[in-house]
């Protein structure tokens, strides 16, 4: 623990020195994208959660415009997706670090085990169903143990993630949780999803406090100083685009509705590197037994497949990218400006 704190403190000192030298520009510009460019990672969460989640993510990335995804390592359909990924290693795949199991009848526990991390486990032996419960019961040390175990499982399976992000935002819910998250990325030189730039959209959508925004910007400076790429912003509104009841059951109508929501989203992007989150799912008759969110998730997948969305991205001059590419760009800067 002492060593980790020293690493964290040292990185903070470095990042403040670097920040003082850097011009006021977006992280996208620092990564070599054109000045004023709107650069976008279209990112699918919750891969590995279910068969339907895997199929939807694969379709969105291989047949649609989605560029990235991340895997929930404690979940039962992880092996199937990892086997697919090994056959398609150019896909951009990270870890969706998971500290909650939110569905009533479909749950999972910590990879670290109840004895090692009792504060992460509820009465059913699963991870807590809400972020608030994790904050109430778990220690930062337990959080650090569990997310390290999730990375270890990935590597044991032969899967090196392109980035780290956080399921339900739990790792950004407390400063000491965020410290564990950021340190895991820095120690392993893996990019970490933190909107550390202007964070305009996420501040509006999540109604984040100015104190939290400042913490995220400071974390962004620390990650950048450690040689990792940083997001300018995060678009997290798609899950709230509920499908009107009269459209449900009609894929064409669902697709048209969700595509328009995404077009509004891309038009709202400010210059910089933004990650837009979605939950593309090829829902079957089983998915309603997991969650009532199926129509929204199916709509995400259908929107990614819609030629109208692809055209809107081109018309708006949006540059699509991946975590793999932005890490490579950051590493190139590290080599040219050691």
C-alpha cells in the first residue's frame, strides 16, 4: 500500500509540472489529430454479460460503425467472447471493470473471492446490486484487489486489454476508488477511461459537481504525465433514450428512433477526444429474463448498423478512432519527446 501511495503522489507531482508547460489544447490535438477535430470512440459496454451481449457487440463492430468494446470479466459469457477475440485480434477490446451485479435473477460474484473481499459481497454471495451499496460497504483496498484480479484473469486467458473502464461508473464514485483504478492503469501501462479534458457532455448528462470534474481533470493530467492517452469528454446519454412503447417490437422503427438520438449526440460533440457509450445487444427471447432494458440495448445495436448514422458521422466530419490507436499515438509522442 505504501509503495502504491508513493507512486500515486509522485505521478501527481509530475503531472502538475507537465500541465504547467502544456498549452491550452485538447487531448485530441496533443495526440496529433487536427486542431478543432472531433474525434470519437463508439464504445460498446457489457460484453461477456450474456450471449446476446456478445452477439450484439460483435455485429456493431464488424458490420456497423462501433469501434471499441469492453468485457465484464466476472460474467459467464466471457470465455465465448475471448475465444472469438483471439480469432479477431484487431478488434479494440478493453476491461469493463465490474463491482456490481445489478440484475435480480442473473448475478455474479467477485473473482477475488468472498474471503479476500468480503465488503464487495452481498447476502446472496454476489457483488452488490448498486453503486451506493459498494460505496457503503467496500474498502478501497478491496476494490483494488478485485480489479487487479479481473486484469489477471484476462491475462491468464491470453487477453491483453486495450484499455480499462468502469461498469456503472463505480470506480469514479469515490476518490480512493478512483485512485485504485488510475494506479492499475499506470502500473500496467493501460489507458484508463477518465474524461479528463473539458468534460462538457458528461458534466451535463451526469450533473457532476465541479469538485468531481476537477478531480477527473487532475486524474487526466496524471495519466497523461504517465505516458497514457486521455479523453476530453464522455457521452453517456444513450442508455436514457428509452424506446417509446408504440415502437417496441418493430426493428425498423426502433432503428430510426435510436439513430436519430445518436445523430443528435454526435452533433453535440465538442472538439476533442470523446468516448460515446452504448450497450449493443442482439436480444433473444432469453434477454427479458435478465433485464427489461432489452429494447434500448437492441436499439443501440440497430443504430450502429444504420447507414444513416454512418453518413451523419461523415457529414459532420467526425473522426472515428479506437483506444488502440490513441495509445499508439501517445507512445509515439513518448518516443519523440522523451
